[in-house]
C-alpha cells in the first residue's frame, strides 16, 4: 500500500495447520515522511501464535510479539504568528560580529497552525525532538481439563520494553557582557550586545527521557462447575502475580545528542553561567558531568499479588446470580542511584504499598432468548502507575509522589 507524504505499508502473513499444530505468523512495516516538517516516522511489528493440542484435555497456546518504532516530533504550533526573541540568525561573517537584533526580521519569525500548518518550531529542529520505542514479549495459555467438573488454567508472559524520548527543554544561560566584548559562539548561537535579553536561551538543548522496563505476569486459576440442590453453578478461584522494573534516566542533551554523564569535572561554556537546579547555578568546580547532566538515574520496581473468587448460581432457568471478591496488594519502590547527599540533593527514594479487598454482586434475568436484563453492584480499586508517581511536583525536580 502507498499513499501521500511518502506513506507506505507492507504486510505479509501466513497461517495453517502442520502436524496437528495450528500456527499464524505475520509481519508488517509502516513508513511516512509526515505531513508536517520534522514528522517522519516508521514502525514494524512481527507476531507469531502457535496452538498445541497436547491431548484431548490439554491445550497450549504460545503468543510472541515484537514491535519497534521511531518517530520525529514536530511539537505544537501557536494560534498566531510572532517574532522569536530567542532566535539569533543575523550574523555578519566579515566582521565576526552579530548585527543588532531586529525584532521585526522575517528571519526570526515563527508560524502559527493557521498560517503554515506544516511548519515545526525551531526548538523541534534544533533539539531534534523524537521518540523511539521497542517492545518484545512472549506469553502462554495452558488449559487442562481434569474432568467434566474441574478445569485448571495457567497464564504467563515475560517481556522487555524500552522508550527513549528526546524533549525540547531549552536551558538558560546567564549572559556576561564583560566576557563577550565582541562576540561568542556556543551551541550554534551567536551572542553580542544583548541589551533586551537578560539570559541566553539555547534552543538546541533538551532532555532525553529513557525507560527500560523488564516485566512478567502470571496467573493460575481453578474452575469447578456442576449442580448444587439441582441448580447449575460454577466457581473460579485464582492467584495472580505481576512484577516489573523500570531503569529510568533523564539526561541533558544538545542538538539531539546526550551530553556526557561521566565523573569528570563540569565546565560552563566560556562566558556564560548555566542556570541549573543542581546547585542554583552550575559554577562549582566540584560538580561533575554526571551531577549536571544526569537529572534522574534510578530503578523503580512494582509488583502485585492478587487472590480472587467468583461464582455463578442459576437460581432459575431464566435467572443467574453472580458474586465475586478480590484481594489486591500492590507495592512500588523507587531507588535512585544519585546519592541524596550529593547535588542535586533531592531524595528520589521511597516505597509505598496499596492494599484493598473489593467485591461485586449481580443478577441477570434472561427475559427472552435475545434480551437480557441485568443489575450489578461492585467496588473498584485502582492504583497509580510508576509513571504517574514519578514526580512530586510539576515545576521542580523533586522525588516520587508517594501520596497519590
């Protein structure tokens, strides 16, 4: 398949039965240049499903999947045009000096979603904003019919997931007119005789947020069905366990590339002072590249352990009663690799546990073979995710929010 803006999609697949084994295999790829500037993307996926009938009472299904994608991020556009006061484009190479900043120059114009909807703001280009994702997992479903009244089911899966996103978060530098008597260049920005700007904002700077996740899920349940006082019934009891670990990093970038996070001493660009949360201003020779450029470096883990029972009783040929109860325990732990007593001196550690028991009760009346009328009452239990708990504040680099 092919379409506009360089869009293509290819798919291949096959399925069938060989030696009593049922299989389904597929693979596809999608590419596009994108409608807007800086918006190209691609993704590919492969899936395999295999079903084994071990004997008349045992069946095993295996499902494997791999997904990978990369996409440029064109960011958003405003509702009106304007002049970018942080864009330096007028450089006179003959005198090695910048021309006095012109707040009306078309070179410094940015576009709105209405005047040029295909545009991308400079920050997207300079910081090379983009995202890359990859997910691989394999799972199985094993059914064992013990007899006419009892069935055991075992479900499990393991996998690995990675997410790397480059964000446009320009860094601010304090400007020193003494250090810049004529001109200076850093990160593709020319600075000279700044009178209306108090700081230099480097739009090529940004942040790379990465999460590498290992995870597993498992569940075993037993179902018993039959008659009690001449009424049909079924009851299922189960145990579920899940675990995942996130290796989370947040690193400063320049022009879409991660900056050094080694233990060598950090130094500011000549003539400027980086305004960073690590120490108010990053001027201390005691600070390392790791302390300045590594904003987060931690292992976040979570696990759940659930037990449940659910049952159905046919009170009448046309009326079924349903009931269930579930106990859930969820534990989350945040462990930073950045020492608390070292800049940025933020406690990124913590542990929290959520626990609750919920129930549900319902009745179904089969008014006709095609119409059912039902009523249910139940309780819910939802916990925040590791991502939702990652920050205690939307404006400061603080630790996890353990109070959600």
